[in-house]
C-alpha cells in the first residue's frame, strides 16, 4: 500500500491536525479530488463541510462529533463527515484520535441506498480508506510512521 | 507544490464564500458540544451511559448534545448547567476562559470585531459584559481581529 499524507489544517490548542491522503500515482489528494468534483454542484454543502473540518481543527475530532463511528470495520476509525442536514455528500475519514483526523475521498450518497456498500463510488472510497487505515496502523506499530506532538511523522522513503 | 497551493486556494474560497451567519452557527454548536464534552471528562463520566444516567436522559439524547449539531435552547443550557452546578455561560467560551474571567484573572480574549486597515483602534470605545472587568490593552491581531486584554 503506497500513499502519502499531506497536512491540510493546523490544530488549535485542543484541536486536531487535519491530513489528507495522496494515493500512489496520483498528483492530488482524494480530498482535493472530492472537492474539485463537487464544487460546481454542491458548493454550499462543501462550505459547511469545510467549516465543520475547521471546527475539528479547533475543538478536536471528538468521538461524539462522529455520529456513525464505524463506517468501515470495527476499530479502524473510519467515519463520515456531512453537512448539517446530511443532504447529499459524504466525505470519509480516519479518526485516528481526538487530535489527528485523516481525510479520504467521498461522493454523493444516492437517496435510495442506506449504506455505502450499495454504491460503487462510495464503496471504492471507503474500501481504499480501510486499506490505508490498516497499513497506517501497521506502520505505526513498526515505528516507521510515528506521532509526535499530535503530528504524523512519516519516515517511509 | 502547485497542487497543495490549489488545495489551499480551494479551501480559502470555500471559507470566504460561506454565509457568515451559517458559519457562526456551525462553530458555536460545536463549541458548546466540546465544552460539554470537556466537563463530562472532568467529572469522570467516561461513557455516554454514565453521562445519560447523570442527566436521567436517554443515550440518544446525550449523543445529540455531544454531536456538535444540536440547536440548544437557553432553557436547555441552563438546565444542564444547573445540574452540573456551573454557570451556563461556561458553554459559550473556550476551555478555561470563562473561569478566568469569573475569577478576575488577566485574560486575553479574541473578539471577532472586523477592523479596517489603516483605521486607528486605540481610543475607540468597547465594553465588556463582565462585571469589574476593564479593557487593559487593545491590539490588532492577525486576520483583522481586535485582541483585547481584560483586567479587573
């Protein structure tokens, strides 16, 4: 599994550092691709989602801020971010801790489905994040990726 | 580096384009939920179940309170604060600030007062809602906000 993290938003005093993932072979993060794709149609929703992410940076990625805590497998920290009315868009992320949040990609959740597994686009994004979360945990265990002062230090070449 | 600059530009555009009132509503709801969560932790109520038992509420109600999207009424905030034996205004300030103000300790508060460039700010009149507190200094901070230092 090859990917790199980019730092997106700086943590406030008690907040979370926000990262995005750039998959191997891509020039932009999945998060940026998500934004660029949906700006023309859902800009207001994206503005709310961006404000919500900024609030995580300020107040922390608190457990209870994420209504659906386990979008992936239990314990992998995969959650969804959406606007207040849960209108159209779902942005998936890995909530590593209250102080580290890693943004993945996302898409439009069709009204006629209940779970991401029923939508090929959302499934692709979540399944990718599940693999990233697994690899991230493995690299942390090996000490190749470390967390210092609530920041990700990636020592992979 | 161009791609990270593109992302920054996109985020800046989203940030600047949002309706200010809508933005404030999102931020303040999350502030209140985070303060409630801080108090939950400081009282040793480590699970949602313990917290819901403390308030005699259903866990789903507590999830709503802590979820950062709940539109609290003043009545509800006062009821929660009374049960916790705190002032409900504690929910409206970041951790520690309200207590420091109450204790009349020096405290720096960042207020979202937009100021225009090249406009004098010293000598203008601002007041605080805290009794016995006076504005000690006024300085311009980043992003065109006014930084006030309050003192007894």
